[in-house]
C-alpha cells in the first residue's frame, strides 16, 4: 500500500499548472459534496431507518475516513471535519427539498471544470490511472489548506 507522501507525489504529477490547481481546489471539494449528496438521496432499505443518519452517504463517508486514517491521522481529522460539514449541508439541502438536483448540477459543473483544468495542464486526470485517486484529490486539496495555516503533515 502506498504511503500518504507517495499518493501526494503521484497525484501532483498531473496537477502542476496553477490554473489546474485552482480549479481542483474549488471543484474537488464540490465533487465530494455532490457525491455525498447523491448518495444521501439514494433510497435505503427500511432497516436503515432505525439509526439516525444511516444512509449510503454516511456509509461511503465512513469508508473514506477509514482509508484516510490508514494514510495520516492529521489528514483523517481534517477530513472528519470536512465530511461532517458536508453531511450537515446535505441534510440542510434535503430539508429544503433541493438535495438531489443541486448535487447533480454541482457534480456535472465540477467535472466540466476538472476536465478543463486537465486540458490546460495537458495531462490526463490521475483517476484514469487508478480510481483510488478519486479519494486522494480531497487530501491533496486539504494539504494546501494545512500548509496555509502552518500545520505540518
């Protein structure tokens, strides 16, 4: 299994252009929010109703967090907070009756942005090499935030 630093190094190979980096810093979190929103909207078996907030999104988030924990405790903590906020936002959008259409719109627009960023970069998206890079993107963005606030990883 690759280490956190190995993942960051490999992901960074196709994310050097400043425009592509900016697009990713905006679109990667939005894609994660939209995926959580789409999964939140997906019908669940009746037995899920016995536990509050048990749905496909929270199961997905739990799996992601376990993966992040295996890579870096500090990154896990950041992603725990971020995914918690994303789940809260999904609950708010669900209460407003806009979760699924908003999530689909955000998903499509963000992917258009991502592919434009890679066109500018001149390199294919990392996930075409390994689907696990779809989970690495949020860590790559979080790493920039950590660096801005002076947090060492």
